[in-house]
C-alpha cells in the first residue's frame, strides 16, 4: 500500500509556531514577569498565549522575516528532526508543557 500525504493531512506551520520554538526564552521571560508559578502550572499556562503574542508583536523586521522564512521552509520540507513535536505542533499547553 502506497503512503501519500494528502492536503490537510500535514500540519501547516505559521510564524506563531516558529516563534514558539525560536523565541522560547523571550516568551518564558514575559510569563515569569506575570507569575512566579513553575512552568506548566495552571497560572503559568494562563499567561503563555499573551506572552507569545507580545513577543510576536515585538519582533524586529529582520526577526519577523526570518520567522516567516522558517515557517515556509518547515511547510515545504518539514521541521528539522531535532525538534520535539510538542514544541511546535498545535497541542494545548495542558497536554504539552514547553521545555
């Protein structure tokens, strides 16, 4: 049986997905300013989406262009194998706590 990938069967990566991985430290720093709870705690997770959006909003033009380019590369050739799927796939934080 031949295995083919149909449109819609693969994850489409966005700038947001790339930023989750490449600017993880910035996101964590912003969350840490909002709560002293440990990573993965309910209160920590509550602040993660806002911190992610703020990091994206604060990217320089160069950083944004690089993130867009990386998203395109990941969509064309898949992300490098060294990335754990939980770091960039659209899983909920409650199911996949960032490292």
